[in-house]
């Protein structure tokens, strides 16, 4: 069975404001959904509860290293063709 929902519709199913799930996916705020919200979503989608658990948190050091790795390098100077 396929479910076609918008993030706003899923947020409403969880009893939250429309932008709740979109912000969770985009910015990881909150980092993980509450147990009751995961249980409600799992019941709606017909999947086991642990299927929707969050991955383990990274240490602060690992998170900073990952941010540095993907930061664009703005020190490169581009020359204009003359």
C-alpha cells in the first residue's frame, strides 16, 4: 500500500504544526521524534516501531569534522577572462 502525503499532512497526523516534519527532515530539529510520535507514524504506515528510530548521535568532534569536510572553499580566486 502506498501513502502519498505532504510533510504538512504527516505533521497534522502527529498533532503538530504544518512545518514540524519538514523542519525535522531539513534541519534535524528536533534531532529525533518523541517515542509517541514515532509510534503513531509507524502505526499509520504499517511498519515496526524500531524502523523509524533515529541513528545514534555523533560526538561533537565528529560533527565538527564532518562540517569542515563539506564546507566549500571560498579562498579560490577566479580570474576574469580578458
